[in-house]
């Protein structure tokens, strides 16, 4: 039975799911076996680790046992899919493929997305001229941690682009305890450009803490945040302004994510968990390319300081009655520095914050629903 199942899985994945038309090779069979073994090990490891975490916060053993099994299914399935997609039946073995193009989530104001990298904003300015494209003022927040290789080019690119688009803007760089020259580079830029401000954390406090420091310093109508590692192109922000008067926020999602399969796997699993716990159905919860109204951050206190920050923002944003739409943006290879999102300490902090604040926020919602004066529908009782 196991052998027949393995053969069926191999055939369906090769010829149907991934449409890999080349003849079967020994290396494919070997890689397929390795991926399946890894999947089995991941299944057992996820069940044990998730159960160890959940049984300390959920008293009902049936609930945490089934939840751990569900997480194991999600994790094992994602490991199997990514292993097959990126290693066993990689598209690079099946000839060249066409570059993916970004699509707007709504047909209105459709603008073709350039497919080349580099100084894309120059192409956009040649097409549209230097006409201001929004009446709103804009605060840009850029968290930075050990980004000396990319920070100068990224900040200059943002400033030069926004000068042609936005009548009033500020760029707030939050140095989160960098040990390289990130702080001194930004200080030099800020000294010669009044649009740029620096907020400095003497020690590393986490991605969420850096964003919160930026949110607390904003002075403009709209708030946009993006990473400072050069993996996003500020030119993609132009399309967002066409929707900001119809929706309260515009959230970017990465069209062709330029990260390792491990980071992609972590991101997919985290997105599914956020959807399960908070009911947030969003394409790319942690994409650092989002445009929000500034008044939201003045009216709501943010509590998380780690990788949970994006989930907290969107959870409180939707609960407050705000609306949003999603647009695809390009994701470029890193210019320098090192990604820290997959570090065990970062992941552990994110899980700890998720379960701590999920219970807190759900309890607060239940208490708010029971407040005197609330209208309760008893018609079905």
C-alpha cells in the first residue's frame, strides 16, 4: 500500500501538478524519496513541538491534540510541496519559463507592471512626468538592522521618487540596534536632506518595535512602510495611490518572492496559522510594503514588538471597521545584509506573542460584547 501510494504520488506530482514532461531519472527518484522522508520527520516533529506549546495554554487536551495534528498536516504538506516544486521537479529542469507579471486585484485603474529591475522609478517618471499623483501627505517608515550595504541607495531612491509624486512627505528610518555603519550613513543623509529623519534604538528590540517607534513619530496623513534592504522598488507605490480614496488601506503582496525555500515555507505556515487564529484571509501577511491611514496609528495602541506586528495591525484594523485591498508588487534579491526572520529566537517570540495576545484580544472582545447597553439578539432562543 505504501509503495502504491508513493508511485501514485510521484506520477501525479511529475505529470499533473508540476507538468514535468522529461523522462524519469534516477536523481528524481532519489530526491523524491528524500523529500518524503523529510516530510515524515517534519510531521512527527511538528506534532511534538506544537503539542508541547499548546498544552500549556489550552486546558482541553482534545483541542490541543487535534490542533497539533492540524499544524502537522499543514507543515508536512507545505514541506512536500516546496520540496517537489523547488528541488525534485524544479522548473529549471523543464526549460525556460516566462517571467511572471503582477496583476491588480481589481480591474479599475489597471497599470502594467514593469518586469525589469534596477532604477525602475526613472521609467515611471518618464511615462508620467513629474506631476504630483496624490494630494495626501505621506510618512514613510523604514526599519533597518545591519543594512549598511543597501540603506543609502534605498533611502535616496525613496526620496528622489517621492519628490516627484507627493507634495509633503517624510522618511523615518528606524535603526534597530545595528552594529555596522547603518546609523552613521543615515545620519549623513539626514544632515543634508530635511525629508529624512533618524530614530535610533541603542539595542536591537525587534522588527515590530522598530515599526512602532516609527508609527509614534509620524506627522502625515498616510503611512507607508517598507524594508530598507532593497528588496522592494518604491516605484510600485505609485499604483497604490489610485485606490487609497476608495479603500482605507492598500496591502502589497510579493509576486515572485526572492527568498530561500525555507523562508517561503515559514511564511506560508505562518500565514495559515494567522488565518486560523485571527481569521485574517490575506495573501501575504508579512509583506513589508503597505499603505495605511495615519489616523489609525494615532487611535490604536500596538502591543506586540516582534514578527507578530503585521498580524496585530491588520487584526485591529479590520475590527475597527476599516477596509483594504491588495496589490501585487515585485520582490528583488537582497542587495546586502542578512535576513533575520527565520532565526529560532524570532520565530519563538512570534509564537509566544501570538498565543499570548490571541487569548487577550479574544477575551477583550467577549467582555466588550457583554457590556451593558449592547443589543443582544435572542430571537433564536
